[in-house]
C-alpha cells in the first residue's frame, strides 16, 4: 500500500467542538427553563502573558455563546501567592459562582500546586484538585480535566471503539496523560502509559488501536509508531519556527493511521468545549446539593 496515499480520516476538532458547545448551550437553556440558575464561570489571570490573555478571552466568548455567565479577575504579575490564594478561596465561598479557572502557568514566584489546592473541588472545572484527580482515579464521578475529556469526545465522534481496544498514551502529566489513563480504563480499554523512560517506544506504540501523544516534542511520533488503521490523537501543541506543530509527524502518520487529528484544529478546540460542559455540570451538581 506504500505510496498509494491510503490516507486516514481526519478528525475535525473544530466541528466536534462546535457540536459540543451547541449541545451545552441547549442544556444550559433547559436547566434554566427547569428552574435552575444561570451557571457562572470565574476566571483568574495573574500577569501579562499575551497568550494567556487570548486563552482567557476565548473562554469568556465561549461562555457568552453557551449562555453561561462569566466574571474575570485580572491581577498584576507581582501579586503574592497569599493574595492569589485568598482570592481563589473567596470565589470558592461565593455562592454566585459555579466554576473557578485559574489560568496556568502563574508567574514563577507562585506555586501552582498550592493555588490549585485552594480551589473548591465542587467548582474545579479544570479537574486539577487532588479531590477530583482521586475521584477519577477511583472511577467515581467528579470534574474531569478538559483536554483528556476532549480526547474521549473525539474518539467517540470518530467512531473509534474504546472497549477492549489497546490504547497507548505517550506522556503521563497530571493535566493530560494521567487522567486519560483513568478515562480510557473507565471505558474498558487496555491501557499502556508510555513516557520518556519507555524502552522501544515505537514497538509499544505500534500495539495501539488508539495512540495518544501528549508529550510536547514536535513530530516525535511518525509512521513507524503507528499500527495500520489505528486512531491517532495528537494533544501536542508546540510553537516552532514553522508555526504550531503537534507531537505527531502528521504527513507521515496519516499514511498508516485509520483516523488522525490535525494540529491545529484537533484536540485544541475541544478543551474550551469541555470547559463549558464542566461549568454546566458543576452548576447542576451544586444546585442538587443545597448549602
Ligand atoms: P508535560 O511536559 O507535563 O508532560 C510531558 C510528558 O511526556 C511527560 O510525562 C514525559 O514523561 C513524556 N515525555 C517527554 N519526552 C518524551 C519522549 N522523548 N518520549 C516519550 N515520552 C516523553 O506536558 P503536558 O502538559 O502533558 O503537555 C503535552 C503537550 O500537550 C504539550 O505540547 C502541550 O502544549 C500540549 N497540551 C495541549 C492542550 C490542549 O490541546 N488544549 C492542553 C494541555 C497540553
């Protein structure tokens, strides 16, 4: 088949993201029509990183489109860790807020882990607190990190069967790789977590019916890592001199894969869609448990 352009199906993350966002908008309207309150997301941004400002602005736009309210706290880069934690706790205590998103990374003098620990787990729409990580690892309901939740949504949308499949995840970060292990296990995949110390990475990856790359090394994986017909999901977003690149060498992998996500336009747009879904889920869960 070599050289015959046996090309994979391209999984359109923009399309799936807009479908999820429309679905959430409908559910928000239904929740309010049924007597629920309007969900509200609070974002917190420390410092003046231009990319972070764009990300936060996009999150507010997505809230507007979904009928979700949003408030924004912008703090100067010299803000102390204590002041930030005080604000995060105050938002946690504010009954009018359903979701808290602290835009990461914070400036160097602030320990992100200590800030995350101050987030009320019921409002932790990024799914980063130890409580939500523990619930996910234990296979119990909680708020799931947005990017790995988006990966599952893409797999489902592409028609990839998860149950019983061999899934290999390259990367074991708390943000992506680790939660994805639990999500795929929860869907009855056979899951392998590969990482920087994995021996024979290509051999391990070639076992995968579902191959997910969440590494942060542009073009690390190519055709030699992909089993014929596998679904390949590229979480990597790497800024290079040639623009944004994923962890997968797309042009090479597409010749072998059955379905593959592009970068940009694959996993990237899903994160914001799942944030909307999580904010609604947090609002519903809070409404169901009176203070
Ligand atoms: P991270 O740096 O926290 O983790 C990287 C992981 O890759 C580590 O577990 C490490 O063991 C593994 N690794 C590093 N080098 C390796 C190698 N040579 N071979 C095999 N494994 C190796 O990264 P992260 O936060 O999980 O992010 C990974 C990528 O995903 C980045 O490009 C990031 O920008 C992107 N990302 C995208 C989204 C999104 O789409 N919205 C969200 C989060 C992260």
